[in-house]
C-alpha cells in the first residue's frame, strides 16, 4: 500500500509551517546522462535515509486533450515493472496490448459517432457508458473481461511490499502544477535497494492496469472535487483566475481528457519528461557519499538521456478588470480574494511572504481584528503562493455568527488599506522575522522535510532557495511591505469568490469539530486538509484503509498536539469509508 493518507497529513503539516532551512550545503553529483543528485549526509537521525526523486513535470506541462496525465503517471509509477508487480510478464504484456487495441476502437467511436450524436442532441454525454451504442457495449464488455483477466497475473502492491519487508516506510508521491515527486524513508543499509527499485521503474516501467486505473482517478476526482462542498467551485475559480496560463486546468485533469488519452499518449509523455536529464534525485540522512555515488552510477547511470523537454511558453495575460464568482454550497459562508503576484524566486517574494505572516497567526492582524475584534470570522488566513511560472496572494475567511461574506471582504480591504498607507512598526516586523528564524531552526531537525524542501525548490528553480530565502526574509523592510501592498493589490488585479450556504444545508459536524480545534493559522487551511484526506480515501481499498487505520492510531501519540485534530478527523473518515465498503461487499 502507498501510505498516501499519512504522508498527506505530513505534507500538510509542512505546508502550514513557514519553515525554511538555511545553510544546507548538499553535494551536487551529476551523471553523464544529465541526472542530478543532491547528497546531504547527516547523522542526527542514525540509520535512516530520506530519499526521493522529482520529475520536473506537472500539469502546467500538459495541453488540452491530455490534462491530468502528470497526476495519472503518479499512479502508474507504482504499478511496477516486468520484474515487480506480475507473476507472468509475457501474459501481462499481452493483456496490455489487447486492452490498448480495444480502447482505441472504443475511443474512435466515442470521438466520431458519440460526439456527433452529442452535437445532434441525441445524447447528453458522449462519455457516459449508459449512452453507448450496441457496438460500443460489446467492445466495452471485451475490455472489462481483459481487465479482469489481467488481475490473475497482477501482484497487487508488490512494489510497496518489497520496500516494507526491508524496513522502509512512508513510500508516497505527489503531483502539482510544476512537478511530480516520489519519496520514501529507508534504513541506511538499504540504499542499494532504493537505487535499484527507483531506477528500475524509470528503466523498465510498464503501464500496468492502465485503463482500470483511470476509473480509480475518476473516483479520486469525484471525492476530491465533485463530492466536496466547494470543490467544483474552487476548480471553476482557478480556471477563471488563470486566464491564459496552463495553471487554469486542474491537476487531476478534466473528465473528458481522463477518458481519452491512450497508452501511446502516455508513452510519448514518459519519453519526453521522465528522462534522467529532467529528473533530480535527493538523498538526506545517515549514508556514506562515496558509496552513494557508486550505487547511483551503477543503477541510475543505465538510464538514457532524452531530448530537452519543451518549455512552458504561455505567460499569464495581464488582468484588466475585477473578476467575481458567486456560489451556493453546503458549507460555512466564506470568501476568497486573490491577486496576481510573482513567480518563485522573484525579488518581491520575500516581502509578500512577510506581508502574509504579518496577517497570520493568533497575534496576526487578521485574527486580532476579524476573529477577536469584529467577531465576524471563525477563521481568516493570508496565503502567498509563488509557483514556478506565476504566483498569487490570497485572503480567505469563513464567517462567524450573523456575519456575511461581504462583511469579511470589506474587513479585508480595511486591513489592506492600512498596509498600503501605514508603515509596519519595527516591533511587528521583528516579531515576524523572529518567528521565521525559529521555523528555520525547527526545519533542520528532520531528514524527511529537508529532503522534501531540497527536491521541491530544485524543481521550482534552484535548491539554493533553502538558504537564500531566510536571508531575504530578514532583509525585508517596512518600506518593502508597503511597496508590494501597493504594487499588486489593485481592484483590477483581483478575483473574488463568494460562497454562501445553500438553503437547508448544514456543515459536516466532524469537519466543524476539527476546524474548531485547530490553531488559528491552520484553521483556514481546514477545507484543503479535508479535501486531501477524502481524495486519498477515495482510491484506497478496504485492506489499505484498515492498514491506514491501524497505523494512524499507532502514530497518534507521536503527533504534535496541533496535528491531533487532523488525525482524529482522518480516523473518523477512514472508519466511515471502511463501513461503506463493507456494506457494498454485503450487497
């Protein structure tokens, strides 16, 4: 099993913190095929290594017609190779070839006959199996039969079991707009196992269960987006906000695209972006660099260099007028006000980060003035998000009592006007810098989070950010904060999403309890946490859920106090999902 739920919680915890490690000096080791490795030995956690590799490809590298394929690859890369994941490689290959042939026949009919029937008004959805022609139903039956037969030679979750049987833990991955990151913790004496396993799935990856897994992704999309109170609206808001940039489609992809791409599309994408010259490996922990280099040469050195991937060319077009979206949902009334800002590594990023931290936390302006002062918000949060090609700054808040989203929006403009017209005091600015320095120290204590930061920053633009950003934060002045507050926060540069409660709807009591128990700086992120947990539950089997339940319970005592409400919420949702699956088995 991929322990996606636990890793999801860990990544959320890391995102909540503004931690930035400094003075980290990894050794750079680059193979002849162009694959770069960041090697950072440290003995503070004996006998443990955090290792991973990041492909510099995310949803921004896609195009209409194959949106979601980067995330889909994240699923595929855990299906194994001709060595791992099957009891009969030859039959397994035959099944894949047969399924690809049948799926191509079906796709041809969908894109011709079904699309024409859709245009003529004869059917309402060309991808709905219930609206298939007789010929399509016959092909789909053959495809389903082949998928079922393939399972006879498929060894489920063998990739994970090989690792866990040797003491490894936390195997996981994530995909976002700019990258796909695979990682794990292994004992120090199992570094060779990691090098073999990870190079093998790059050297000999097979797209096993390709068409069956698309159903899993559809279910994940349903749970993450369509079944959450604000999911479909947030997706629409993102698409509205990013007018021209490829950030305007969801990472998980549009449903029609999930249905349409083939193994050939997948192979072309793999050959373009999963070549060693587009991948960075990261190893942090208790290891010998000389031995690591030897293993890297032996295993990753066999990978063949590919052509340089195409660049992301389209820039975000300058917004000329305010954009607004009004929605009704089964949720607490809330608002988000978002502004276009700057990409990762921009000179103004540090000042925008300081501005967000001045607003956040129990001593921040939003909590003091909107939650405690005016008592119109149950939570309020500012987020500065600098992605690889573009960035944004967002204010979000949920109402309290009789307050309405418009009250939160007006209160935000009041806080913004203060930042634009008045210099931040030296004391307030120093408080933020002190907190940042404390976060820097804490972030150096854990191999896993150092590994995540090194890989993440390298994929965004350069690992050196881990050292440079803390210094940039300390150099920010009150004039800098006032300058960026005036430079980017205009009416014509903003988009506003308002969420009102649908008549007769009520908030999920488990979610409400979690949100109420979280620290102020985390409470505004509760909807994101909820979506992440529910999306992982959607794609897990009954056995995987029961294992996750046991491991989550075992780790409760070790979790920081501020994370326990999230763990308790996760356990409740796991239990509910287990009950649903057991009930389905009995029917």
